[in-house]
């Protein structure tokens, strides 16, 4: 491997176009693989591919949903909540952890031996894929729920040690993925406000298992992008990206620095191709993509994926300490 392809963290509230943006990779010749952890996530992918008129035969997904507690488990939880204090609840052991194990194993196997739900075809270990492939996890919220459930089961709270164990589940998997990969890797994440202990102010961070893990996620990625959904003067909705925002720590290497960027993986793929050509020929100058100009003729050629029909906003969910 001469050069590792980029990795992108797409962070934003529910309905901000994170899943839809993943489909834009299909326009640039990539085989796109998505590990879906969210209900109706596959529908969002298919809708986006249809709007973009993208080739669906290059889109592959594996649905790995978190395990939910059974009715008997929920009844047991109610009994314990109504009869125990917080410390007693936190010190409970093995409240259904074994029932959460299959979801965690299936999630792990999606990386180790990806099987497409659409075709049934097996694509093997993703660490063997080259730069014509893109692995995507949609989203960190479901990943966090899987890790938390595997650690505490359906217990309604956790002790400090269990928080650390669940956080390490996500952190160690991210380390494995980004260390060993030879393909593109992208992760979507919901957001919430957490305290920035370095600056003493609250900032928008990814929603995951506890406040301690959230600031450790972005360093794994070459691009950290804030996703937004806006409406123009004519009432037309569109999805946009930002790499510059005072309320959130963002990062850009291939993308230009700015706001209201098209929600499109094109500049990232093209930047990688420039870098690869430079590395192969010994030339320098693989600089970030230039900021988009406002000239009408340029604006008309830019790929701006259309937003889905406007719907009532939904509150993003996650597991937090």
C-alpha cells in the first residue's frame, strides 16, 4: 500500500443528510459497503441512490441492529428499579448480557467477513480490500448501543468501570479499523453538547458512550465534517457540509475550509487520486481542493445532492453517561 485512502467522520443531528451523503461515493466508481445499525437506514441509502441516479449494483449493505431487551427483561428491570437505589442497580451483575452478545458478534463479523444483504455474496475481510472499495458504518449511535449492551446488558445504569469497558469496545475497534484498512472508511454520528475540559466550555461533539470517549473519536479521521440541512429563499431543502464552525472541532485535508459545502465525496476521492499520483511519480503538490467559487457556471456543475422531502424533525438518540 503506497497511500492509505481518506477516512471521514460525518457528524450532525438526525435528518442532516449523513446517510444520503454516503451514496454520493457511488458516483465516483467506488464499491460502497455500509454496515447499517439504524432502523430504516437501508431505506435512506436506497432513496439517496435513487435521487442521485447512482448505480445501485455497486451498493452493498449489512444490517446489524442492536439487541433490544425482551418483555421479561423489561419486567425484571422495572422490579429492580422500583426496589433498589442507584448504587445497588449499578452493582448488579449479568442482567441479560448474554442476550446482547449475538448482536456484537454479528457487528464484528461484518468487518471480518462482510456479507451483502442485497446479493448474499461474501466479500471477506475488509482489511484486504483495496482503494476501489469504501467501508462505511451508519452509525456510531448504533455501534455505541451494541457496545454498551454487551457490557451491562439491560441494566439501567453502570458503574465507573463498566463505562470504561464499553468505551474501550468502540475505541479498540476504531484503532483496528484505521490501522489495518487499505480502503476508504467513513463513519456517521449524531451529535450532542459535551463539556470541553481543555477550554472549560460546552461544545458539540459526537454522541457516544460517555463524555470521555467523544473527543477521542475525531483524531481517527482525516476529515471531520459537520452535516446540516438548510432551506433556501424558495423553500427548497438541501444538505450541506461544513469544515469551519466555532461550536465544534472540525478537520479538513481534502475538503476546503468553509461552510455550506456540497454534501459530496467527490473532492475527497479526487484529492486521494492526486496524492496517489504524486506518491507514485515522486511529485509534490497534492493540496486540498480549492474552495468552490460562486460563479454561476461553476455552481451549475457542482454536485449538490437533493434533500429528502421535509419531515418533522426527530431527536437524535444515543447512549451517554
